[in-house]
């Protein structure tokens, strides 16, 4: 008797592999804790970097795919701001991945 094919009846799901989780919450927490341990004894570095960022907050990122997506939005959505949206997305990502670091950043940048 032939082995039952578990892909039958699943449509497109049968062809595409299930996406793996990028990082579990536990892994992200451990990563965030390691970052905070490194930073906690470098207060002078944090203060110096904060002053530097206050003078020049520009951040350059190399991402052709993100660039194309944001430029399409700029040319198709009225009043769309690439900088504002990129900032919002990046801040959300950093806050999500490094919550303790983000709290520190918010305190320092008051």
C-alpha cells in the first residue's frame, strides 16, 4: 500500500515550507540582556554617543528592497514621507528587539 501523501488537499501550503520563527522571545530576551550588560558599565560612552547623535541624528542604511518599497510609496501615496516612515519602522524594530536598551535610549534622549 502506498504511503499517504500528507500534501494532498493542502493547496499552496503543501508547496511552500512553513516559515521558521526568526527569533523566539527567549532568544531575544537573552540577546537584549547581553546588550544591556555590556552597556551598563559604559555610561560615559552612552553619554558621548548621545551628544553626537543630538548633533547629527542621520543614519544611513543600505537596503535596495526597502528603498524601492519606500520610493514606490512616496510616488503613489500623497504626502508620504520616506524619512518619517523609515524612522518609525526602524524605531519599532529596535524597541521590539532590544526593549531594555530602548528604555535607556528614551531616558538619555529626554
